C-alpha cells in the first residue's frame, strides 16, 4: 500500500518539512496497548491517570512511553497529557460521535483525534487572537463543516523539538483566519523558520500523519 505521505502537498510550505511518522509507529504493540488504555481511561472517567495504581510492568511501559514522547508524567506522578488527549481543560474541546467528550492538547491533536478513536469528531475552539468561536466537524476523514471557513492552525516544526508538550502545544492553536494566525505569531515572536500557518485541511492531514495508526 502506498504511503499517503508520499503524495502530500501543502500550499505554502515544503511538504518535506511537514511530513512526520505516526506516534504509534514508534511504539511496540504492548506500548500501543497501554497508550490506548490510558487515553480511554482519561476520556471515559475524566481527570488524570494515576500511575500509582498500576502494576510494575505497566509502570515500566509508561516510562518508556514518556521517553518516546508519547505522554508526560507530572510531578504528582499522574498523567495529564497523552497525545492527543489532555486531562486538563484546554481551548480545544472534542466531541466524539459516540458522545464522549474530552480536551485535546492542541489544534492538530483535536483534528487528528478522529484517527485515534476511528470515528467522526466535532471540535470546538476559539481564535487565540480575537476569541471568535471556531467549529470544525470531521466526518469520514474530511472536514465537512468549518466555521469560520478560513480558520487556520498554527503548527510548529515537530522535528525541531524533543519534548512537544512544553514548547509546541502551547502555541499550536486555532485562529479564525490566516491573518490572525500570522498576526498572533508575529506578536508572540513565534519563530517563522520553525512554524507554519496551516489551513484546517492541512492541519487535519498533519493530524492524520501523527494519529492514524494503520498507515
Ligand atoms: Zn481571530
């Protein structure tokens, strides 16, 4: 099967800079199982995942997942961040077709979560520059409804940063328009060499690369 990455193009950016392997492809089968267990635990029950309650072999796998940048362990020994899910409230609320709701770590994670859960999602967010409500409905791997229609996503060059949760998710936001994406980036001194203002469809493709386990 041809890798969909091979034929990707982006309007304003060199695709080679944006192409990235999935998180799942870096993990063993057992690591993926534990990752999915923790993701679903946070989504089903809300709140952080308690590491203290698990067996030693699962603990070991959690350490390995952290070392591979699939999750972060907080000082209180709980997991609040496991891509694409955040146990803390963020600006990116996701509603799954099955009715479950959660917060995503960043805009790309919110869109890409359609692949993590293999189902349609609705994302509700806000423009980080002006506060305007943003809504994206993803169905069958496509954005079928986007409000406002020019909504953009600020994305960073993930290949340049080792620990995404500290320096990347903090700026990977939604914007109501390309203008507001660029304006906010300039005001906040986001490095132009390592960031991209993507349209929502491009951001969904990046989410597919990160979160689609099977391709
Ligand atoms: Zn705006």
